């Protein structure tokens, strides 16, 4: 993924967390940018991983699972892919499978241009 796009998506993600009044707008814009990129580069693991984080942070965990599973199937070696998968699983009926993905994430490096979904283990 283009570093400029990754930086803008990251900025929007930060805006959403910093200013709750901008939550829906910032996450929506980040989602649109990532989906537009995926129209031209559908197998972009970085975009799929970041889209999974955005969707999960927006509470759309089932949709996040779909995008993150695509990244996994494409052979992702990004820790954020597996971490985000685990977060989405923790918020669906696939909770029992999350532990293995958290473990996988701990063995890998996070990609420089990908987002990590928010997860509070004490909030579950």
C-alpha cells in the first residue's frame, strides 16, 4: 500500500480515537479510502489488514473477519492481521478460536503501514 495512503488512514484512525465527535466520519473516510484502494489492488494485504481494524473498531466484527481472512489466505505475515482477527473473533461467536490468533500475532512483526484494532482484555 502506498505510504501516503497508509499515513492518511492512520491519521483518520487516530482522529477517531482522539475526538469522539469525529468517530463515525473519520472511520467512514478511512474505510472508503481502503475500499477504493482494494478496487485497484484487491490482494493488498496491508489494506485488508487495516480495513479489518477499522471495521472492528466500528463494531462491525463479522465484516472485519471477512476482510482479515482474505489477508490470511493471501499469506499475510503481518502481526496486525492475526491480532485483528483475534479481536474480531473475541467479539463474535468465534471467541474460542481467538487465542491461537493472538499467539500467532505475538510471533510476528507488525507491518509499518497497517492498523491494529483496539482491544481491552479486561473489558470483555
